[in-house]
């Protein structure tokens, strides 16, 4: 049975942006763009496949906007590098493959070792370099200029990456932000970025991905998230994608976390029974904001997802690993072909693929190791099981 009449497949609006349906490809990092310093046909092909697969909105993998000189002269990656790499060709590829599909660039303020406050991490003995007010102001300017650049490159919008323990996420977290100055109000940096970006880019859609829970004592949690989400919405963003987790939390036991601590905390593994799906749903159920909510994390069954949007708990549904496994999943669901679930078994072998290829010096877009190579899948499962044990400092 076709599902054209489902709410999931109805048009929707994010600020000035009209989307053909409510399914979103959540950000999926692509280290190969920076490594190659140019856009490759392989990357363009993956984006074409995802667009042609029927998703309404694609969010790119994240890239840091921190410009040289803000922290140090030399730095690992910056948004300008991505632009030089021919990032704008992604837009053309997506719009040609599926004219209704929209594409948003994800930008972050990530830079190794910096933060609002010096918080010890279970994964390193190095201290956090606490940003000065001047550095924070400079980073706000970098975001605003990058957003204007994203607009000039033809993207349909931008998403601030403020989840998973990256820089903006740490500002928003009462666990990671202990500042006594004006930036102790973690939403302030988001408000300033949005205000400065609007001065340069008008009503260009600005989305944000943020944590509903840090899974850390004293961090963002079920109780303080609703107020934080309201404050972030009031900062002027056009939509909030709700995620959770920061790497520090993986040092905690499964009994406390409620999920198996393997890389990465936002991508829970072993989602077997339906109750484990859509694991941030209980958080969005408590949120009342006047901008669209995008629910990400363990969304696996079209019938359950339709119920979630019908009930108004979320306006859009985002998927990452299922689209690595099956890029045409949205179309398959809409046409009523096959199972209501996905081929993705949430094993995180795709993350293993991404990180190990990066370490080996041949970075590329994450692929579904489970489907492609069972021997490597076993290897991935061993890597995932031992990663925390080997890296945590006791
Ligand atoms: C290979 C891979 C790369 C990812 N890259 C990013 C990223 O660049 N930015 C981001 O916000 N989240 C990233 N994520 C997290 C996903 O967007 C998503 O929040 C998470 O995997 C949960 O959704 P899922 O259950 O549909 O996979 C990545 C996840 C995977 C598996």
C-alpha cells in the first residue's frame, strides 16, 4: 500500500524553506572532502543517491568555521577549505537529482581542545583551553561570515551544530559551561551568531541541532531541556533538531546510561525492540516551542514515525545510519515496498568505517560495513567493544 497520504509525506515549512516531505537526512560527516581539497565524484554520487531516494531535506556533515588566527595560525580544518573544495557542487547535484529536495550545510565551532570552561575529560589529560571573550566574539563573527558564504554558495539553509559535546554544545551545557561572565548564559553565543548572521544573510533559514540530554551529571537533561529549547528558539533559529550525548558520557557504565557505551553516544546500538527506537522522543514530548522540531536518533519504523508526527510530538523525522544502509528508504516507505522497518541494524560499523579509514589516511564517506563485508563487520564490533576500555583514563 502506498503511503502518499501519510503526514510524513506532506509538505512542510522551516522558516522561508518549503520541503516536499518531513523526512530529513541527518548530518553525516565526510572527512574525504577536506582531505581531497576538492569535491569528488564519489561524494557527489552519494548525495545524488540520497536526494533521489526521496528524502525532503539533506543536512551535510559538519565543518568548522573557526578561521586561522582565532585560536592558532595553523588549524586542522576550516569552512573556507570546504568552500575551496567545491562544496557548492553538492547543491547543484542535489537539486538536479531531486528538484524538490533541499540541502542545508552544517557548521560547527569545533576545534581541538577549546571550550567555555576547563572541564576534565576521561579521554585526555590535556586541559581545556578556555576561550577569552575576544576569541568568543571572533568565533561568532566566523559563524556569521560562514553562514553568508553558505547562502552565497546556493545552499537552502544552514544548521548550527550545537550537539554531541562540540563547542556550541558545551556552551549550552551547564555541565561544560561554568563561566562567570556573560557567556555563562550558554544561549548568548547562539543568539549573537543568529543576530550577526541575519544582518548579513537576511531571513536565510538557520536550523540548530542541540542536545536534549548530555547524559552527564549536571548537564542538559529531561528537566532543564524544555526551558533551554525555549530559549534557543527565542534566539531566532528556524528549527531545532533534537539529539543527545557527548563523548565524555561513554566512560559511564551501561547501567547508568541506559544504553551500551560504544562510539558514538548519539548513535545508540542494538536497537532491537520498538521501545528502543526514537530514543529522544520522551524529551521532545516535553518541549513546547513555536519552531519545527526535528527528531533524530533511532528512527526506524515508518508506522511508528507516522504516529509521532500525527500526534504532533515532532514535525520532521531525521535519519542518519538507515540512509547509509539504504539511501532510497524514504521512497521505499512512501511506495509501500518491503518491511515497515529498515535494513540498518544500528551496529555502528559505519562509524568504525569512517574513523578507521580516516586514521589509515584514506578518508571517505561512511559505508554500511554490515551489508558489504561480514568479516570487517566482526572486526568493527570488536573495535566498538574495546574502544572505551582502551581510551578511558582511569
Ligand atoms: C557515520 C556518521 C557520521 C555522523 N556525522 C555527524 C555530523 O557530521 N554531524 C552531526 O551532527 N551528527 C553526525 N552524526 C550523528 C547523526 O547525524 C545522528 O544524530 C545519529 O547517528 C542518530 O541517528 P540515526 O539513529 O538515524 O543514525 C553522524 C553519525 C554517523 C553514524
